[in-house]
C-alpha cells in the first residue's frame, strides 16, 4: 500500500519516516511502461534497479576526455594541469550503472533462481518476471497519484527546441516530497521481494562468481587511483542487495572496500535491521502513532548525540583514506544460503541522502548531524544545501546516475550525473534542476547545489579531470611521463601525446570469408570506414565465393582463446563483436573469455546461415548462444530466420510461429503461402519476438533485422507500393521499441550485409554513441554502401560483395576525372576556386572518415563521425530560411545583415540562393553568411553549387534539385560528412534521393508560391506521401509556406518549413523568424504529444492482447 512507513533502513530507525516536507501538488514524471517491461520507470531504488528500472545509456563510452582534448588543442605538454582549485576532500559514488556499464542486481536474482532449481526447488524461474510485472502495475498506480502531469511534456519541449525553454524555478520542496513518496514505495517493493524470496538460495560463492562477469565503465579504476594520489577517500553507496558482490566487482580497480554494517550506522545492535516482510509491515502499522513518534524521537536524540561526537572526533583527528562500502547484505542461513531477507543499509533516495550525510559527518565535512535527510530547516537535501560554500577542509563530490541519487547529488558541493537516465532527466525537468555539461571550465567554488545545478557527463575520465585536474596519462605512469617529458625532445613529446589519445577498438571474433565479402574481411573494412580500429580472432576458415560456401575448417578452441588473449593482453578492446561461432563448444569458450577478461561491451551477431542460405553453424549453437553468450551481450542482432531459430531453441513456439508466418506470408497484402500479412502486423510480430528474446536470454537489447521481409507501403497518390526494410530494436533498459525503416536498395551486391551492420554498430558504440544512435548510424552506412554499389558486379554468383569504402572511391560510379569534370559543371565554369575547393574537400573527407575534423557545436553530426546525424538534422530543419537577393534589396539589407536577423530570431538553418551570380561574387557572399552562421552554430546550405560549398567552409552543405547533379555524384563530391539536401515531389524521387545519400528532403511545392510560379503544387497529401517513404530521413515542406499553414505541414510529418519572403521581406527579419519558430515548435510539441498518446494506446492494446 502506498504510504507505508519505510522499514528496515538504519537511517529511518529512530525518526519519523516522513521528515522532509509537507506535500505540495506535484506533476507526472513517467508514462505507463510498455508491456512486459519496467525499464527506466523506477526511482532507482534497489527493487527498481533489480528489475531493470533505473537505466542509463550504458553503451561503452571510450575515453576522449573533453578536458584532455582542450589541453592537447592548446598545445599543452603531457603533464598534470596546474590547479589552484579547492581540494576535493571526499568522493561518494553510486555503484549500479554509475560504476558499472549496466545494472547488476538482476544477475543476483537470476543466480538465486538457478541455485533454487539446482537445489531441488524448481518452478521459481519465473519469479523475476512476476516481480517485474507487479512492480510495473504498482508503479503506474503510484505515478498516477503523485505525478498526474508534467515531467514528460517538459522534457519533450526541451527535446523539440534547439534552445531549450527556461526551466521552471527550482522546486526543492516538491522534489523532496516526490522522492519521499517514491522512497516509501521502493521500501515496500523491497519487502515484497523479500517475502517472495527473490534471493533465497543464493550463496556468497555464487554471488562472487557473478561479480567476476560485471563490466565496469571505462575510467572507473583510474578515478579510484587518482583519488588515492590526491588523498581523497572514495566511498561507495549502493542500493544493491549484496555488499560482498559489489566489493568483488570493484576489486579489479585495486580498491579494498570495508563494508559498513547496519548497526555501525545506527549505533545499536543489528536486530530488526532486516526487511521484515509483510508481517513486520503490518505490525509496524498497528503501533499507535503517539507511541511510535515518542520512540522515534528518543532514538533520534540518541543518534544526534552520537553523530555530533563523531563529528568532533573527526575534526580533531583527520580520517585516513579508508574506503567504505555502504550497501545491503544478504541474510544467510545455517547452510550458507540466503534466506531471502536483507540486512538493509540503503534502499531508496531518502536512505542514500541520509547515508551520504553520515559519511560527510564522519569526515568532519558538514552534513546533517541531526540524523535525518531533512536539515533543521527541513529542506530535504541536508544542511549543506543551504550554501554552496564547502568545508574549509575541502569539497565533497557525489557521482550518481538515477533518481535515487538526486537528494545526495544536490546535497554535495559538486553533484555529477553520469549517463543519460531518462527518469532522472524528467524529474529534473519537472522540478527545475539544471543539468549542465561537465567541463574543466566549471569552477569548483561555484558548483554548489543550493541553486539546483548538477553536472553531466558520460565519461569517468572527465569526472577525474574535473575533480583532480587534467592528466594526459593515468596512474603512476602519468607521473613518470610528466617527469620524463621535461627533458624529452619536442618530437618525442608529440609522439607521447598522440599515443595517449584513445583509439576506439573493436575485437571481432568470427569466421573468415575467402571471397572477401563477409566474415572478418567485411568486419575490418566496415570498422575502419566507421572510424574505429579492428582486430580479429578467427573461429573458422571458409572456402567460399559469390556462388556459396564450399567448405569450413574450424579453428581449434585453444588456439581461438590464444588469439583473444593476445589481442586483449596488448591492444585491448572497447567492444567485442562475435559473428560465426560454428559449434556450442566455441560459444562456451568465447563466453568464458568474455567473463574472465571482463569485456566491457559485447555485440553478438548470431550467424547461423550465410546470406545465400548456406549453414554456418550446427544445431547446438542456438541453445548455447541463449544459455552462455547472450546473457553477457549488450546487443543481439539476429535476422528473422536466426530470431526464429533462437525462439525455437528456447521453446517459445508462439513467437517462433509468428515469425514463420510472416516469412511465408505476403506482407504486401496479397496472398502468400500462409495468407496475407499486413505490414504493421509483420512489424508487430518482430517486436514481440525481440521482447521474447530479451526476456529469455537476459541480454540488454535485440535488433531483429528485417532484410528477409518485404514490407510494402502504399502511395495513395500514384497507386504504387514502395518496398521498405524495417529493423526493430527493443532495449530492455529504456523499455521502448525503435523501428528503423529505410527504402530497400535494389541490388545483387548484398553479400555480407549482416556482418557489416553488426560491425558498424560495434564501431559506433566503441566511439561513444548511445545504442539507438549507433544502430541508426550503422543502418545509414549500410544503406549508403549498398546504394553506391548497386552497379557493381564482383564475381559470377548470385550475390556479390559491395563497396565498404564507397566514400573513398566509387569503383566506376565516378572516377577521378569524372569527379573533376562534375565539379567544373557544378561550378558553372565561372569563378570556381579549384585548388582551395579541392584542398578543403580532402580535409572534409579525412574528417568524415574518422579524422580530427569536427563540426562546430550545434551542427548536425553523427555521434561517431561520418554521416550527418538524422536526429540533429531533423531539429535543424524547423525554420529553414532561404535567402533571396531581390528580397534583400527591397528590404534594404545586405546578405550578412539579413542572415544575422534570421538567425537571431530563431532560424535553424540558412540556405544561400544566388542565381546568375559569378562564382567569385557568390563565394564572397557565402563566406559572409558563413561567418554569421558559424558563430551562431546554425548550419549553412548552398543552393546547387557544390564548388562554392567546398570552398566556403569545412562543414557547408548543398541543396540540389532534380535537374542538378545526380544525388550519388553530389554525395561523392561532398563526402559523407557534409549536409546534402534534395528537392522532391513524388515518393519515387524521395526513395531515389535517400538511396543516393540525401540527409534531408525538400518536398513541394506544398502550396502555390510566388518564387516559382510554374512549379507543380502537390498539396499536403503529396507531402505526407513523401514523408511516409523517407524513413528516418527528415523532410522539410517547401513552397508557399507561411505562418498560417505551417502547423498543417508539421501535422502530416514534416520536420519544418522553408520560407523566403516571410522572413527576408519582413520589416524586422528577427521578429518574423521568431514568430515562425514559435508556431513550428508549438506544432511539433502537439504532434509529439499526439504520438505519445497513440504509442501509449498501442502499448496498452498489445498488453491486453498478450494477456
């Protein structure tokens, strides 16, 4: 029941359970979770995290420290940055998803279930799922009561706006009340899990065995080491259920954590510190309020006196750098197995805040000596929140990832949020907590939490640099390098700096394809093209070509292990990607290596058949993958036949039959062997299969590739049907399904597409991209490679290899001489700047293929480099301002002034359109506009002229029409990193433009326009048809767009509107742009709310259908 007192926590023994604040009106934080998942919905309490609740974006974040990058850019020597900042006296960090790449408490539940089965108590394997379902229902009920609105809408408004709207005022009272209610709920759910026996039967040896497979975030060990050198103790505060498990998982960092017992925190015996279960809860509820309050008051006074004595002792005698662990412990029976009960230390946000204050007081660094989370003023975040001033003995930092960390984060002198937890960000958006990027420019003396400011990063290296100063190395090696660098020649120093920069690394464990189109050959080409370094461990050598597989020779398992060890001992890896694993023994051996070597991120491509259908693995592989390797995986990437094989191996007959049906049926709506299958029904079957595989395997996410399925989308205007390829991604840690749909490329050059896609995703993850972004970037890469290879014929068989390095050379699509001629034609032969254009084009190509070139802030760019990021591109199209010389002349403004006004008012992208102007004059005009746009972080597009774009700046894009250069030719001239837009009127033109490499589509004329009187008007219906086939490529509405009709275009799916006269003929261009921006943003927000409502309805329908 909601509202029960919090039980078991030593911090809530001896005081009232509700010591924060009266209950103000608060608003909704979360939507109802999707069916079968409670991911990303909890407050981050131990029960919520155990069930996958408080997830971040836990893809491996490689170290390219922002502070280190700035030091290198400034030419700094590889030394520790001189630092006059206040000393950091104490660091406290969360464990799950802060120190680890993913939540770990679920591992303990799974291990306990296996132990019970082995001990002769079968039938409890479904307990974690049952607890999850109960949690989801109860959580939704709670949120409907305590947050009926807000949060989500606030976050959506921020996401839809390039310049986020102002946060509401920091509402500490509302936040404290919300977290108090959520803490009560987390405590109750812990009691329910204890009653159900979630950990019953688990032994410490088995828990420690699980700890050996926990992957830590990059930089955690270095952070502990640097804190030790700074003599700043680091304590770990976790809601995890097993402190011994946490200590073992962090042992490789070289830290020895002393576990703090519950009675030490309370200053009394440990009796009563267990989670009592339902009986204890009912007994506590039955106490008279007056008796309970008197008893708690006495205990509170005793605790206050004890803490004051501890603080005085700490101030008189400095504490050693002892490292403490505050986490719950399993209660063990006489047989050494867990009884199911917990000895509770922390299980919620309130507990964590109180524990944090206890740690501060222990070190004489402030904190609330009254023994509660609320200070004497009742502010809910401790006494320190009243001022940003640190203790004279130094600053206190807290590092966390989830909503359960919020009170402690705000109570610290410096609160650092690591990762991208959705729940935390929604709560912050609702209650006015500002989240600012962590950088070395932030002053530690200004980093107090009194104003509700926290700092965010994805890298522990950035945390270390921020707290302890920049080091270009790590550990003792950095200090040695600093001393040696003083006497080293300049060339050696430069080489040392280059060596210390992190290179994203992918280790591929897969088979060899002698034909070069698939296997490790395709993997290595892909990884290099996507900007990472690839290494290999060969599982099997195949004799194959474009006609098929003619033979397979398996590599002995011990030699495969030796290959993996050789790479990891020397080069290491950020991501391991597995491909062809020919038998169950190989699968088990690779899984053992992943656990033993603590591989941080694993992408598993369950290769069982070649693209042509030849078997590449025996019948035991599917079951072995599910049992041994998939539970360790961040991402599993089966195609539809492989997904079906995994489901069959797991006994999921219904889900497997559904996939078989859509494979044999006809997704075009005709009549296949199993009857007609609607496209939406086919994708829904893929979604159900993805959820099932995640559930049965324990992996984080599944991407089911839809290349085997032909999905037709009908065009109502022309009567034609467009064939789309739709992949389905289900991520357990976000709880949401993403559909990645792109038009099918008609080509026979498709050999190795599965290997290529998985390796591209691995490369982007290694470079730091979040999971969904990595999937989309990889799909875009494969799409462009296939489109560029459509003309190729390599080999005489039915399936040909394709060009993985299409951005370097087109192999006959466009040779160097033709490229030069095309550039000359694009420039019109007048005033082109060939030498400068060629030089800047080469620089852009190098940057786009993984070099050091970076777009200025605010420009659309993929997280891992290469092609333009579709999400950022969509945001940039909201107000697309197209200049016109005649409009500027009539308004009495020059180009630079006109562009400056548009940008100041909120134009999100500028296109320079100059007809009948010589190249030299056009270039001068474009450069003047580029200076304005570059300073504002707004993309600049040149109409038609590739040569002007290349000469103008390293990130200037081009927009071309149907009568201009072919899209593929323009893409090759520009390289993959510049924006390329294409005008379209029909779905067929849109499909061709996307296949050729367009980053966005300009669709119209939607309405009659004065700038192009003779153009054909397609209307809103034509616009919606183009949007339907564009997939993830955004569409901007062009032609006759204005304030009066902007919302209609947004409603049918446009990302924005293109305008000329309404801005550049206006008396005040800035005001006109601002009015358009407000209209477009409001329309986008309305569409987002409508889509969210529709999605929630679909989820509810799917849930009821499943039930």
